[in-house]
């Protein structure tokens, strides 16, 4: 589909508001990697302790969720996303803790080489008879390039996690600057969220979230910055 047909794309952006940048946030997609079943985009303790991080149907939304079962040690799941220096992000996650022992969400900024930046943020999750939402605003330090998001269950605890997101609220703030003409073409374009598998770029300069200019004719789904002539 040509970029000139992006009217529907931007209408979807306006409806969705802020854009989540964390992969597979609702744990709907699972892959059998080297015989270990893990949610796409997440590294879990299942590789070390079989049965500690499994797919479950007791979800907050969708069909599946992540169930962490802490045995003699903690159970965990970790994902990573690219962030921009000085930008504000809203973290949100849902957890169901049926027993007395719980766990936490852990957020840690990292440099390009993977070194920690600042103090990790711990968000404890407690007993609840239904899913409870936990949220927190974070600001990217100047030297940070990545944000690590982890779900953790204490030894002996069972915790269900679902709908874990990191929203880039700057996309929501800029969406009002987009305008559609009578033909459905964009008059001004600053941010682009490509929600289809492949798109073609015909004019202007396009950059990915790492700040690299993309001269490829075809782009995969993702978040891009576009400067039009």
C-alpha cells in the first residue's frame, strides 16, 4: 500500500492515542524456541526452571496471559524496548495475585552497551481476587537507550501478568498536527505508525526509532518519524 493512502493509518493512530512500544504486551503470541515455550519478545525463567513461566488462559484480556510460578527461586520474564533521551513514558501492567505472596514489576534503563542507568524502579504487586492495574510514569535519562521491563514472582508465589505496556505519549501529543486533505492524503507528517506489514515510502525523509534514515522502498510495521518536503 502506498504511503499516500495513509489516511486510515492516521485515523487508527488518533483512536489508539499513545503508542505502546513494548513487544507482545498481552502475551498472545508464544514460540517454541529450542524446545522452550516463551512469549514472543520476552526472555523468561522457563529456560532455567521448566514450569516457572507458562502460558495460561486466566487472562485480563485476549486469550492468554503469563503465569509465573516461583519455586525454590524467583520466576521472571523480561523484555526490552528502545527509548529516547528525555522522553516521558507511561508504564502500565496488570497482575493477579491469588495467594499471600506476590512479586513485582521492575523497570531499568540501560545504555547502548547494556549497562544500568540510575536506580531500578520496583513496583510491588499484591494479593487481589481480580486483576489489578499498576502504572508509573518514567523519564529517560540522557545516557539511556533501552528500557528493560521485567515481571517477577517471589519464591513460592503464583502471579498472573497481562497487558504490560510502555506507552510513548509523545505520539499522542503530536497526532493533532496531522491533517487530511479531501483526497485522504496527509498535508503535514511528523510521526508515522505503520500498522500494516509492509509500506512503501514515496517522498520525504523517514527515520526509525534509533534515528537512522530509512531509504528502503519497503518498511516493516513499526514507529517511524517522517519529514516531508
